[in-house]
C-alpha cells in the first residue's frame, strides 16, 4: 500500500512528538509499536497493524517474543516484517541480558524491583524463565507462555537449550497477575508442579515468583514448593 499524504503527515507529527522530548514516556503502547513499524512497513498506515498485534499478543514484549509464523498471520504484517520484529526482539533481549548482570537471584528486594519493571504495563499473564548462573546472578530470560492457564504450552527442549546456552542448570520461574493478588493459586501450584515434572532431576528449580498488582511473592517462601521437591 502506498502511503498517502494523510499517513505521511501523521508519521511526521508522531516523529515530532518524540523529537520534542526524545522520550517515549508520553506515547501510548500502540503508538510506540506503530512508530517501530515505520521502518519495517514504510508505505502503509501502521497504527491499525500495531493495534492488531497488541490485541493478539498482549504487549510489545510479547510481540517481540512471538513466533515468526504467528506474527506473519496478522493482517498488515507479512513474513519480512515478522522476521524483522523477531530480530528486533532478539536485539532487545541481548541488551536486556547485559542489564541482568547486576540482578542477584538471592536478593529478593532487588529481584522484586527488577521483576516489577519487567512486567510493568502487562495486561496479560506471562510465564517466564530466568537462568541463574553459578555466581547467583540472572544471566538470561525466556518467555515460556503467554496467557497462563491450566495448560502449559511450551517446548521443554527449548527451555533446556536456553539453560544450556546460559551454562547453567538452575532455573527461576516467574509470572504475573496483572490485576490481582500475588498470592499463589492452586492453579499456580499445579502449573509449577507440572513444569518440575517435565524438567526432571537435571534442572534445579530455585523458586517461582509471582508479581501482582501490589506485591511480589516467592512461592518457596510461602511453602508452596515443598510438596513436590
């Protein structure tokens, strides 16, 4: 689609908004993604495409962590754009990995602060894995599932490969309750139990931390892991 003058003017106004402050703080999430798509879809209205992506995947982090085939199914995206979104997500995760170096898994306060920022703005649940190295610091993150339910749908071999790539067999699980309490539900316990069974004895589950709207809770600290360790 050739971008008409209306779309061109809109893009310039959006760029001017950013240029005035050099910050995305004043932009809505769909506007941030819309602007990111400017370089990937140069001659079309990306506003509706951004909204469709967010409606399907929940937030920008999940868009950038999505499977290329699923991304390409979204109207207005296509394979080339999907590939670039995946690439952008991997660049994002590389930068994030570098920022993780100071986050210690055994310091609950600093870990909680990091996870609050990590899940900030999420409107859907995400189940994520963090690799913990021998020094006790976080060395990488991996999105396991979006829209957590009583069914855990992820590739165990991919998770094991993620830990292998990070040279560790110690795993920290986290997920968010965007609008509710961080106290673990029976479903949370069952999901964690199922994951532990799937992983076997070769991988140590350090903890499963839940980030709620107002608090952060360690399932280990409240005794929710003891029954299946």
